[in-house]
């Protein structure tokens, strides 16, 4: 049977493409190397709790079209991302940095007091750099100190970032932190977007709705049967790693990756009181604990189920063969990607979509928007 499109990857980009093209009357075959659909946003129900198998995913956007688009498929809840950080001093601090954070840190109660304290600490850092003849931050540490000052850097940024990247902040490039979210309000909402939430029943429900009426084959490795699979369709939509598509012709692109240690707590309905708690000290080996129940259960509903499920998240150095999560957009990788992109631009029947194929850090709404743009001329 001949298909119009072979779609490699059953994650958000692939599912969006399949959904739209199928609505337009095109025949699509979706394949994925994993045993499940959804890619890294896959959620699995365990003991009545939807577990985010590849880490916390919160849908947020200010694009009403995209918000209405996903809500036309499944209903989203009212989850608001309000992470908490447990710092080296043992205290809990709200994120992003806001008046609750500054009150806990310094006892300041007004935006004016908080701003004055931040400026005092920033000035101290900048003067120290100037005395050493430094005019521009040379690394992440100097950049963070010049943006936010010593206290917040040392308690909430330094050790967490070093665990994420596996190296000292003094050895990380300054551009990793382009800005730091400082809000002089008592608002713990991490995002500034107009719309935010999580699909009721988990993200897998969203992908299932997108793939209704689409032929899906799981446990299929595209590269083990590439010629045969390519022959099944007129065009290919590829959502995997772009360097893998070209057999690493110019070398490996680099990614950040994480691993999880998940545990069911049978007699604890509410372990930490929040979906995400970051550990910003150096002694705790993991970066954060995710308590999945909080993504979809609120108030007294938390206690209906006597169990809870937590995942300890560990950052680790990526190596070829590891599951890629985020691109590393430094000069070396950007230059390497440009070479692969030049090859991709010459393709006549292959369309590259999604975070890995485009080597871009996309939020979920951006994946959908970019995919809709890419396939608009293919319908």
C-alpha cells in the first residue's frame, strides 16, 4: 500500500503533522522506535496517577489559536507551574525569583526594598569585576553575579546549574543565562503566558486524539529498514535527530539528557506538597523531585488516592546513544547544525520537523506552531 507521507516519530511534531494531513485527506503512516506514542511527552497511568515518564511537561502559551487548537482535542486543566527550591541553607524559596523569594532571602517586604537589595549586590559584583579589569562577563558565574548578585546566585543558581551541566559555573559560557526572571510581585506563576495547563488524563490522551484514524507502527527503527520504509510513501516527515539522518556525516551534535529514579509511596498521599521541588545544594545528587499527582489533583482530591509517585531527576553528560532531550546551542554545535541544515534544505521529499530535526529548543506550543507552518503547503 502506498502512503502519501511516512512520518518518522510519534511525538508531538509527528502527531501534529499526521493529524492535519489526515484531516486533509492524505494517507499517513507513522512509525516510532519506541513501544509507545508521545515521544518525550508520553504519560503513563500508574495506580491512578499519570506519570510524566520523561520529565515534567507544562503546556503554556500566549497564542490563543494554539491554545484553542489543543483544547479542541482534549480538555486542559488549570495547573499552574509554581516550582519551589530547597537551598543549601535548608530553606524553601519560591521560583521564579519574586517577592516571596526576596522576603525569604532578605526579609524585604516592598518592591522598592527588594530592588535596592538586588542593585546593591549587582553593584558589588560589577565593581569586583571592574577592579580585575573585566568589562564583560567571561563565564556563567560572572554573568549571573552581574545580573542578580551573590546571595541568589550562591543559594539558588550555582550548584543547581553545576549539577545540570556537570561542570563548574566558572567554566560554562556566559550566554547560557541570557536573562534571569526577576519579578517584583508576590506571584509564584513561573510563566508569563496567558494560557497554561495539562491535558486532563495526561499528554498521551492528546497524542491519541491526534493519531485517531492514522496507521501507527511502534517498535520500528527507521534506520534499520530505511530504504524499504522510504519506498512506502511519496514524502517523508522526519522528526528525529538531524545528524542521525545523515549518518553523522559532519560529526555528532550534542544534547543535554536526564535520567529518572521513580518510586511509588504507598502510604503517602502527598509527599512534598508541590509538583516540582528543585534541590539547589551540591550534596544532593539529583536536581529535583517531581511528584506527578500534583499535575492533575488539586485540594482535597490529593487525598482520594492514598498513594503518590515521585521521580528524582538526574542530569548526566550526554554521549552518543543516550536519549537526547535538549540541544546544546553553543558555537560548536550551531556551526555543525548549519552544515546539516544546508543538506536538509536540498531535500525535495523530506521535511524536517520538531526539536531534534531542527535542533532547536522548542516549547510544546512552538512545536505545534512550527509544524503547522511546515506542512501548510503539503495539504
